[in-house]
């Protein structure tokens, strides 16, 4: 319809004909403290925390493994020392008459002292959580000391094996058996210290020099 002036009437616009403008809202902040472990690994902060925890567990395992190896080396070195020192049965059956056996005894004493000090230091570190020296200095000293002592142990055992074999070809008695036992303990001490040297090398290589 048109009014008297010939113009059509204007109809009011409906209120819902055009949607209201959308105001962007900020995404909800991540709750770092209350997030689950699975969700934590998908976020940057959670992944960093998980990596730090894994590193702590790995370092603790390395410290305990090093202590166990040093403890075994201490036991084997002490046994080599005791067996060789008590290997005196009169006449030619005295260990101190042979340079090779005196060498085994001397290295067994050094290894006992070295591994005893190192084991005590590791026990103190695990019990108190504090280190006596800087971590880098300790790792370097462990690496060098383990290699030197392992070399001396295998050197002493290797020097005494030919002499013992020659004696056992002539006659096999308590003297040769004790000598062979002391050599075996020295060799086992070498094996455990060689493994400890590998761990010491890993600890030294993982240190940050920045």
C-alpha cells in the first residue's frame, strides 16, 4: 500500500536481522601446577620439567652404579692384598722372594687405598647431597685415577701369571693356589675399575664447559 503522497510506508527493521559483532576472547591460560603428566609433555614447560626429572634420575643412577663398582673393586683389591700377604709357607714358598708377587701386593695396597677413599667420598655425596670438590674437578680426577689404577692392576696380574704357570707345571700346592687366587682378585679389581673408568668418562663428557 501507498499513502496519500504516493510513497510506500517504511517498515521497521527486525532486531535480529543482523548478527551482533563477535568480540575475540583470549584463550584460557594453561594451569601449569594442576596439569596432568600427559598434558605436561605437550606443553613447553611440562616437557622441560620432564626432561629435568629424567636427567636427575639418570645422574642418580650413574652415581649409584659408580659407587657399586668402586665397592666391588675395594673388596677384590682387599682380598688380593690379604691373600698375597698371607702367602708365606716357608723356604721357597714365600711370596716376598719373588718380585712379581711383591708387585701384586704393592698394587693391591694402592688399589685398596684408592677405592676406599673414592667409595667413602661417594657415600658422603649420596648421604648429604653435597660434593667435596667441584663437579668438573671430581669427574676429571675420577677419570684419570680409575684409568691409572686399572692399568696398574692389569700390569701386576700380567707380570705374575707366567711365574705362577711355571711353578704349577712343576708342582701344584697351596702356595701356587694362593698366588693364583690373589692374581684372580687383582684381575677382577681391574675389570670393575675399568667399568668405573667408563662411567667416569661419561660423567666428564657430560659436563658443561660454558
